[in-house]
C-alpha cells in the first residue's frame, strides 16, 4: 500500500509514495504565498512515524547490554553495527539511483551528525551498560528534548522560555532522585550514571545539527547512510587512538545476534530520524522520547525481567513531566 501524505500550504504536490520512496524522495515546499507556516495535515502519519521510531530505538538499550555481556568491546560493537547498517542502506540507495554526495559540506554533515548521534553516545552507552539497569539507561532520553530546546534557544540568542526552565528543573530533580544513595542505583553505580548523562547532550546537539548542517537536496536515505558512515569514521579514529580491539575474544552466535539486531535497529531508526526531522523539525521530533522511554523500559522488563521500584517510577514521572513542560514551551520549533 502506498503511504499518502497530504500537506496544508502551497506545496509542489502531495505525495503518493510507496514505503521505500518515502525515504528516497525529497519533499520540497514552494513559497507559501499566504505567509503561514507549512504544516503536515495528516497528524496520524507524524504520530505513526514517531511511535515506530520510538519502538525501534527503545530496543537498543537492552541490545547494548546483551552485547556487552557477550564480550563486545564498546567501540568495536558501535563500529561494526554502524558499518553493517550503513552498507545495507548504501545498497538500497544505489539500487534506487541515489548517490552519496561527497562534497565538503556533506562530509562535514555526515561526520558531525554521525559522531554526535551514533558514534560517541552509543559507544558510551555500551560502555556503561554492564553497570546500570537498561531501564535506568533509558531514562537519559528524557533529558534530550530539554537540552535540544536549550541549545536551540542559545543558538538563536534567546532566553529559554519559563516552561523550558521548569522542565530542566524537573529533569534535574529526576536525575538527583535516581542518583540519591540507596534510592534506585546499586552501590558504586552513581559515577557510571553520571557518565551516561553525557549521551543526551550529544543527542540534543545531533537533533539541532540535523537541521543546521543538512544539505538541502539530501534525501532521508542518503543522510541516514552518510551519517552511519560518518559515525563509523569517528569510532574507527577513536579505536586507533585508544588501541581498542576490533572484535570480541570470540565471535559466535552469542556475539553475532546482538550485532545484527543493533544493525537493523540503526538502519531503520536513522531512516525515520531524518525523515521525521525533515517533516516536523528537531524540537517536535523530540516528542518521540516520551515513547522511546516507555519502549525502552518495556523492552528491559521483557528481556531482563527488570522490575523497577517506586523511586524509579517517581523519578520517571518527574523527568517525563519535565519533558512535557519543555516541549510545550514557546521556544519550541513547531
């Protein structure tokens, strides 16, 4: 069945696209003679894509932990999943006649966005995964939309909206509750949790860079492929500098299974990532974190049988409330 998307505003045309064409075609708006903001009329398409992206991405947290338990070095696992996902998307791009541009602007875009959204944070999360429950790691996503809006405000030299500030305070309270001794984290895990908090800052930068640096003519599948290739380059460089091993001690089914799962998650998620940001902007894209947090917790409960306690759920409510306030702030990119 074709995906039909209707647009309000003076668009070149509505799109009747089959699934793969939805990612390989660029939607270009004409000038809106009404002076209004072009919006997507079919909200169910937005929400459906957000739900799909969150459901897929939420699975990366338990998969990272499985990989770490199977003996994968953090950088090695990040590199291999990025390469496999990139090659799969590259094959699709070439089959559809979409060449990966290697201009200076494109390369900068691939490397910067790839490093911020995949290479650095995923390597970090794989590294800390053995020391924290997957459900706790999932909560770091709550801080991403708040930081996305804060960075967006700073880049525009505007003071953050009061709701954004209130959201940040609630997010900090949730983080504090998790890190408070004897509440959620096991003994000795506070520093690992603090290290994991670097990841949402990188995700927030990536959300904004996806708009700032994206070449105007690039399709979603080209950007997804280029970003994963850029992430691979960043991680490869880090591995050379740190003399990190490229493979785990053994490479059997226990190691191959999480690698294939992570590669599939990345391939599908990055297709959705760039398409959704193209359609609705970086701030509203961050709404997917609500769903991704829920999906990550559910996946962790299913895979590992984790049953978080009352303090965890209180921290979750605080952080979700912080997201809600921030994403209803006047500074959001609607």
